[in-house]
C-alpha cells in the first residue's frame, strides 16, 4: 500500500508508513458473496412492498359540506307480532231448581201474573172438561208461600183467561170471554166490570202511568179504557188480525199489538187519537211452513218470539224482517208428552225462557246460547212469566201446580 505522504510502498496490512511513519488508510472491505445476495433480497423486498403500498392505497374523497349531507331518517320501531287471544270458553249451562212450589189448584193453570213488587203472584185455573171443577183465581204470597185469597171465576169453555196487574199493584185485571173484571188485589173484591160486547178478550195491558187499560179482542179491535171511571176512551180498528199480544211503549205514547196465528202482523198505534202509525208483516217466504204462532213480544216492541212444531223458537226482527236467533229443544223421551210450546222475554229483553213439553230452558236472546236448564218440571204447562224486575220466573202446569225459579 503506497503512503499518501511520502509515496513509499508499504505492505497491504501495514497501518503506518515504514519510511515516514505516517498512518496509512484502512483498505476497503469486500462483502462476502452470501451476505451480498441477502442484502439484495432484502432491498428488493422493501422496494416491492413500497410499490404495492403506493399503487393500492385507498383514495380519500373530501367530506361533503353540511348542506349537501343527506337527511338521516329514523327507522320506525318494529311492532311486535301479537298472537290472537285465546277464545274464552263458553260456560256450561246452569241447572236451576224451583225454590217455590205453589199447590192448591186442581185444574190446568191458564195464566200467571207477578205483582210489581215481586212478592205476590196471581194465578187462574180451570178445567175445560169439568165445568164444576176448580175454576178459581188465587193470589199467593211468595214470602210464606201461602194463599191470600181466592175467588171463583166463570167456567172456561174454549176461552182464554188473561191477567195483568196495574203499575201500583193495587188492581188486578182478569180478561175472560167478553168481559174484563177489575179486582182489588188486597182482598179479591170486585171493583168494576168492563164489557167487551160480542167480542172475546185475547189480551189486556195497563199503560205505564196506570191510567189506561188496553183490551185486545178476537174481532180485530182494541179498546182503550179509562178503567178508573169505566169510560171507553177509544176503539182502535184496522188490525189485520186478532190482538193476541199488547204492550205499551215506556212513555205510554205508543201501543203495540201483535196477531199470533198465521202470518205475524205487528201494528203500532197512537192510543189517544186511535191512529194506526205503522204496520209490519213478516213475509211468508221467510217463515217455515211448520210455524206455530207468536209466543211473545219483546219489551222493545220490535222483536218477536215465534214457536214451531219441532220444538224450536226463533227470534225475529219484525221491522227489518230478519231472523236474529234460533233456540232448539231436544226431542222428548216419550212421544206421549204433549209438545205445547211457550216462551217469554225477560223485562230487559236480554233473555228468553221457554217450555216445550216438560223441558224448561233459559236462553240468551241475542245469540241463542243456552244459559240454564229449568229443572223440576214434571208435567206440561203453558203460561210462563217473568217478574217485573226479572229476578223470578213462574210456570203454571197442567196439574195445577205453580213453579217459581230465582234467575241468577
């Protein structure tokens, strides 16, 4: 190695010049071949990674200005799916036994009427085959189940008896043949007799204020009486049938009459002027051929209970000529049981009591659902009546017995 100061030549590994003693520069070190190759590999890898990073880097767009940003909308809250409620099980019909049995009549009970206070019940019975039998009108006290009084009535010869209490309960009207007998309900003494000349009485009804007494007849006439004085106020004519059922409206301004047999006909009258306000006749096409008759008129003056020979009862809307409900009795166990059918609406019009043979039933008027079995009926009967408060139900039997149930 040559000295840079004196130019003398020195060995390769010498650190100082042998002539002038000056320090010699260090010789350049050569990389070993493997180390050099590794260095090239690392350098290439770094270069390749840098290239990929530069070429594939994501581009960042500038954020939009607040004015151009889209309006954020809140998604509606999801409404959970609700399962339909399970149907309420229909309660089983109750079984009701009579709490009162009134015995004393020895003939068929023809009609019943509860006093306004529901503490008394009047009954009339007669034997159509024995004119000398027990033809009596009786008043019963339901508190002690004793008879207060009885009076003998004219013999029943194919004529109905009809009973009605005045609103104050002091007077009892008995319609029979061509007469209406007004009796003092406390003693049974006769107050007055109203004549219905040559005309069989089919129905009687007091007005709500107790001033008027309407008497329906077979000859398609209705007489309105001021019964307190015995004066005939008005005769309503123009009915298409006998007045089998009568009912005043709640305010007494309208009198409703219904003919029971044949095609049902309902009339609305103004009892003071005698004017016929409306007539409704259920179309024959809507009535089966085995129809019996109209059994009762609902308190609303619009619905009718129709009885049929197969033991069914249908509730009809007389003004819209539409059937609302059907009640069906079972076939009697014995063919010898008489199949006479009767029914009555409760005072609120929500229930119907019925009797077919010896089957007594209580129904829901709107749906026809059976509410209760009326147990204890051991003989056929006809009159079936509710008390004015709807808590009691009475049925008169052909044996002369009267059964009274408490209605829950």
